[in-house]
């Protein structure tokens, strides 16, 4: 049985951080050798690509910027036109001899990692090198009403209009996690999302964006799902849905749902978990995420091996984190408000 490091709580948030394009770092040298045909985005967050520019295998470019030190995106001049300065995913090729210039500091060389068939691929982009998982479950009414990025999401708009009622936990994502990479493990090379229609129907009630399309699911698969190869995309999402259901129906999940429209006690929630798992350490695997005192999400630390059981309790199976690490998104107050579906109408 694998042990979960306390560093697991430094996992990858998807919707609660500003665009990482704003933290671009200037590269004073380095080249990008393209191995996969990829889109070249003016904004990788918005996936805007005026002119439908692409990079192609065999091409090589000087790197002008990276989005952060443990880079996911590189900025290249892919065409001489004014709008030819574009962001390309680092998984689309190999980075060579990258050096980053920081204001007031000497130039530093970024070491690239080498593995068989993954020459110079960033360490945190290599599939099947994860050491644990994080299951992120959204409290949809709290997210839709109190997260500034939620307004354009069709499921949030439908809830606002009273066309969709969600009074259970929904799936944000099932994330392979690598403690060494902190919150940067993801975007490994892998196939695009190609779910069966039966799986899409299975997901819809538990990941309600699927009622309106599969864009968010494709994003989750591209960023996280492809970093594990033990499961197909159908199996991966079906397991994630089953784990979502199991927490929703657990004693801790019921405790939250019984207080819809009111408030819960954070201490009482963690106490419920400890009682449910018969351990004083069980609550260390669970983190409550808030915005403005309103519940947005529950994140659950899971071990490396999640195949077999279909419930959160059976997968954890006594594999508890010794101490919950601090996280800036954790609910700070003992009183946590639980929004009801459509309460913002």
C-alpha cells in the first residue's frame, strides 16, 4: 500500500487562480524543437488563435518567454506578422538549453529532463510518474454564485434561471499528483478525449457542464487524465463519477447536504469524517475550499493505486495523511455557508 505525502495538498487548482500568462518569464536563450503538430495560441488560457497558426514537427524556434519556471507553455515567434508571437504547449516538442533572465538576478540555466523517448521533456509532464491522486468535488451552487470565473459557464447560467437544480456534489476532476512537482504535474502527452455516448450520459448529472458540451471534460482529460495510462478515458471518468457518488452519499457528504441553505461547522465536518473512518487522522485527507465563507469544493487525498474499489473510503483504506498541510484556499472560519441551487435568482 502506498503512503500519501503531506505535500499532496499542493495540487493543481483549475478555476481559482488568475491566468498564468500574467507570470511570463523572459528567456534569454533556449530553443524549442517541435515534435507534434500543435496550435499556436495568442492566449493559451482562452485558446484564441487568430489566423489558425500551428507549429509542425521538424520546426525549431528560439524561445522568447516561458509562462513560469516549471514551464507548461513557451512563447515563440511562429510567423513574421505582427500577431505571430504565440504560446505553444511545452508538450508539443523539446526545450533545449533554456536560460531564464530574472530582474536583478543572474541568468540561471533550467535543467531539462531526459528519459527514453521523452528527450528533454519537462519532469512534471511525464505520464505515470505520479505518486498519489486528488479527487476534487465541487459544491456547484457555491461555485456558481461566488466565483468570478463562473458567470459564463452554461450550467451556472441554467441554475441562475432555475432551469437546472443541483443539490449534490459534482465532479471537478480526478488529478494524478506528484509531490515533487507541487501544483505543476499535468499536461502529459496523450490522446484526445473520445468518450462513448453512454459514458457522456453517465457523467452528465455529476459533471453538469456535460449537459452542454464536453469542453470542460476535454480540458480535464488533457491536463490531468492523460498523465495516467492505466485507464482509458471512459474508465477514468466513470471511476471519477463513482467516487463522487460515494462521497456524496457518505456521512460527511450527507452532513453538508442536510444544511443546504444554511451553514455547517468545519470542526463538525472533520469530526464526522474521523468517526466515519474510525481514525483521528482521517480528516487529514480532506480539505474544504471556500470563497467568502461559502463552500466551493471538497478535495480528497487518495493514494497512488486507485484501481479496484469504487468508493472513496475503500480506496483510502486507512491510508491517511499524517498532517493536513496549510492551503490558502482552505475555509478559515468554523462556520461555512452552504448555498442552495438557484439561490442567486
